[in-house]
C-alpha cells in the first residue's frame, strides 16, 4: 500500500512540478493505515517503502519544491503530515517547508499553528516559506508572540465569525 502511494506521488511530482510549488499530504495514508515501520528509524531504513520515500523527497529537492507541514492530522488525532522523521530527512535535503492548517472552513484558519512551529523547529527548520503569486518568501519560523500562541489567528477567526453571523449563509 505505502509503496504504491509513494509511486503515485513520484508520478505526480514528475508530471506536475512546473505547475506546483508545494507537495502536500506526503504521508496521508497514515489517516487510514498504520505508519510504515521504516518511520521508526528512517535514517537506517532500507526497505521498499523507505527507498520510494527517499526517491520522492529527492525529486522534491531537485525540483525546488516545498513540503507542506499539514496540520489537519492534528485535528484528526494522528499528528501533522508528514511524520517528524520525514520532516527531519527533508530538512537535511534542504527542502523548504510551508506550514498549513488545511483550512476547509474559516474557523480552522491557523488552527494548531503553534504545534506546526514546534514540529518544524524540532526538525531543525528555522524558516518556512509562504507564496505570493507563486513566488516563495522565506520567513522566520517564529515571527513573534502571535506566531507562538496563535493570538492573531484567534482574533481573525473571531472577526470572521462576527461577519459571517451578519451575512446570509450563502454569502458567509
């Protein structure tokens, strides 16, 4: 299952890398299947899953793409995607990191951001990237108190909630 998933990701990266900036959901199958054993000690792993993962990460690095630290898994109880072992390996390859809350609803904007900052820092990252019109902008991982405690996102979400309460549902 995992080998097939990473094979599909490799095909996607190869086919679409000129049109995308960030690879997301790198280990999404953890939502439905046990994490592969190689993640327990990725630095020493040499099985088929690890080799395919290393191939994908190599492709991401060679093509100058960023890796999404996706916080939706925190809400779902399995932890952020990708697994911390993958984050550490990506950092060693020089792959930039984008932190995302995988927002599907306004109230999810920035949710668990402090956890993302913590995980990125533990993996050795000091910066993350954001994109404006497809151009990457390097930003310090901790840009101040709001980044650490999520106060800015809480205020924004409160404002969104107030605005939405004044609008008909289809406009909210």
